[in-house]
């Protein structure tokens, strides 16, 4: 279970904070009473970090992929507009 640590306490007991992050899950460090940073294991971090993939794969896997090809784009020249 996550525990909140005051910054000074986390600095003084850093090895304990790291051990708790490895065994009990992420640990929250607060500064001036507000959450400032989270210390977590690399394993947890890798689960949260999105995997890099090419844009083409991302678009092919998107829900819009079921729409198929888009209609052809008009090659007409733009109209002239007087401003």
C-alpha cells in the first residue's frame, strides 16, 4: 500500500522508502503538505509507460481503422476570394 512521506523524512530514510517501493508499491513524497513525487519500482514504471510504436501502426490499430480508406481528395484549385 502506498505511504505518504514528508520530504525530510524521505531523505533521512531513503533506503527504507526504496525498499517499501519495491515490496509494498509506490511511495508518495510530499513537500509542504502537497504530493510532489512518486517513487516506484522499475517494473511498475514499465507497466505504466506506453510502448513506442510507429505512427502508421498506431493509426492502423485505432478505432477509425474500421472506416477503411477515406474518399479521394479533390484536386481542384482553390477559388479566388476578394477580401
